[in-house]
C-alpha cells in the first residue's frame, strides 16, 4: 500500500519483514518457507515516511540509505495504531513546523485555527466574533447530541463519556472501546505529524501535553472513525481488544494518513493551493538558511564579515 497525495508525501507500512540494503537498494525480505525468501524493493527516493510495524528488523545500512534519501522512519504498533519512536532525516523541511509555530504564537491566528478545526469537524459555519469559550460550548453540545443519537441507534440507555485510567476495567463497554480506539487513532495521527515535521506538543485547542496537537487533529475524525465503532461494540465481552483489532483490519487507520496530512496542511496554511504545496515539499529545500529579524531569510554559507566591518 503506497498512497500518493498532492504534496508528494507518501507512506509505506511494513510488518513481519527484514529490511536490508543490498547492491541494488533497500528491500524488504519476506520469509515464505524454510527454503525460500521473497524480496520486495522499497522506493526510498520517492518515499517520505516508512512505518515499521511489529516483527520488523532493519539494518544500519538500510537506515543510512533512508536518511540519505530524506525518508522519515516511524516505529509503530500493528497497523500503525501506536507510535513508539521516530527517526527524522536532516533534510526534512521545517516549512510546516514554522507555519505551526507562527499560528500557535499569534493569539488571533490560533483562535482562527481552532475555528477552522470546528468547521472542518462539523461542516458548519461559526459566527465571526466567536470566542474560544463559546466554541468549546458548541463542540460539547454537538458531541452530546452525537452520543445520544448513537446510543438510541444501538439501544443503549443514557451514555456519559468517562475516562479513568486507574479504573480501566470498571468502565462500561462503550467507554472501554472508545478509549482503546482513540489511543489507536492518536498513534496514526502522531505518525502523520512526524512525517510532516510538525510538533506534536503545540496544540491549538489542547495544551500542556506533549501530544496536544495530536489530540487536536484526532478530534477531527473521532465522530467518523472511533465513535460508531465503540457504540457497535457495546455487547462485546472484550470491547477494548475488539476495537484495536477492528481498526487494524485492512489497515483502516493507515489509509487515513494522506487525509490527515492534507487536513493539517489546510489548517496551517489555508490560503495555499495544492500546486503551491508541491513547491514547498521537502525535496525543494536544498540548503539551510539564516534568520534575520529585519531582512527575513538570508542564504547560509556566506561570510558576512565584510558587511559588518
């Protein structure tokens, strides 16, 4: 599975293979039986993010080639439902990180991103003079309504969202399934943000946690991905395990990756067209630059001693 999206970012998920470097390139070796091993070559030069699931081993030579080609490597759980660690190449552009920081540091722009998230999430317009308190109230009302509708559809009485990690097994099946499914969703969103070079910690609605932006972006998809699944598992004997397994089936969350990338880009730079996004891809950034508060970005590799004398 190698989905392509408008800004040339692509993702490849692997599990139960050995990734090595041979004389031709980086390849995934798959043991078919005791006598035969199949080899599939990985297009590292055209790949932005490699997701390594359980059972994957990778050699130093292969990692060096991936880094040289500017490919991010993310270690994940099965089907990408966890993000444990990542290795980012030096060539990964800071374009989207800088846009995230600029929007985060500006109070008005930060509120505008929060409003855009609400409109993207609920497909509804927000009054021009809305405050964050009002926006949170609108979001809470929408979610309560959605909980009530899903509860009615599945014949469940009154439902209330509760999350108590210290009392995990004492929760009702829907809350158990929803907590487990949301954790899986956080993992795949985290992988997408890492591939873009964004900071998972700088959220626009959530704050104070290293995964604040992960929670922001994951909220965009919960009503579509995790909530219906959780309510459907109300009668399950192991709702948390079933939720994780169903999200892994057919790599459902991995298929969400290109959409997450597009949505993050639209939030951080809403006036940019798809064509312009192609030009800001990491492969177009050849050199590091210098920052100047008055002149803006200046070229590196220049001796400025004469200008200062």
